[in-house]
């Protein structure tokens, strides 16, 4: 299928957030939590972080990413009985995440190819403003992406359909076209989260491509999934450029 617009999640879809998280956690542990055994610190952080992020975009008891930014360290400090400033830790952690995020292997080349072929590309992320802005600048994302929607800035998070509408409105404005010229059948959302990206795409009425290293284990009955790929590096070949892209 030919897609006029391809929207992407950012973390663990285009950039290797997981690797950046490993480095960033080590750094804030060394700076703020040296009195706590690292394994205990890491487990506590990941449990708290997961629980808070699961509420982002939820219908009930919902949080915005900006709420998670501070709350996770407030709760962590309470659990570990640490007196360090949660705001200071939150600022440092976001700085580290932005500084240490890099492209997932071969994904940049795929994005450059799709842009060159005339596809309109955009990013919708539930990430936090500071670290996402750093990634945008460091990785030169504005060279290929016509919109960069950060839920932290617009006050709406995936999977709410409104954030997808904002992305298309921004793209339409940049291309001096009315929104209705962008048919939803020609728009694809690409991301690693079935909940945020997949359900968001379904809510907005567009197709969804699930990115997961073990995508073969995802049930084919998952209603939100139109396509499976193991990496965005495979996307050009998957949507019709197989012969052409293999030559690059």
C-alpha cells in the first residue's frame, strides 16, 4: 500500500531509548543515589516508572508526561528514603537521556530514503519536552520530519486521537493544503507500543505498523495491527521498495 504520510513514534522506534536509559540510570545513580545498591535502585525506579507511564493517556486516573517527569523521582526518593531533590534528579535524567540517545542501526538510512521518495514524515511522541528537543537538534530530525508533536507540549498524549489530528494539521499547514486532502487511508502510524501507537492509530482511523524485535510473537488477532516489522530499517522494503532499497 502507498502511504502519503508516515507518522513515527520516537523512542525505541527511531532512536535507541533503552540504551540511553541504561547509561542515564547509571549516571543518576552515581550522582544522587550512591548509598543505595544499584540493583535495588534500578528495580525500584523501573517499577515506579512503568506504573506511572501506564497512566499516561489513560481514560481514568490519567497523567501527562510532565507529571511523570517529577513524580517518579519523588516516589523513588520516598521508597529509598533519600533526601535528594527530586526536581534536580529529574532535570539531570532528562539531560542524560537527550545526550545519549542515538539512531537505531540502519534506521536513519531508511528515513532518508523514504523522505527522498516523497513521503511526508512526522513524529508523535509521548516523551518529555527537554530530552525530545535535545534529540531533535542532535540528530537533525527537522531535516526529514515535517511535524514534531510532543505530548508534553500540547497537553494531549497518545493514544488520544486528538494528538494525531494535531500532527496532520501541522503537516497540512506546512504544505499549504487543507486537512481533508490527507486521506486517512493514505496515513500510516509506525511505533513500538500497541497501546499508545496502535490504539491511537485505531482511534484516529489510520493503519498501524508495529515495530518489535520479536514481532512474530504478536498475535495476528490484535485488531490494531496492519503490519509487523522488526525495525524501521525494514519499512521501505515492506511498503513496496524492496528491489530498489536492496540496492542501497
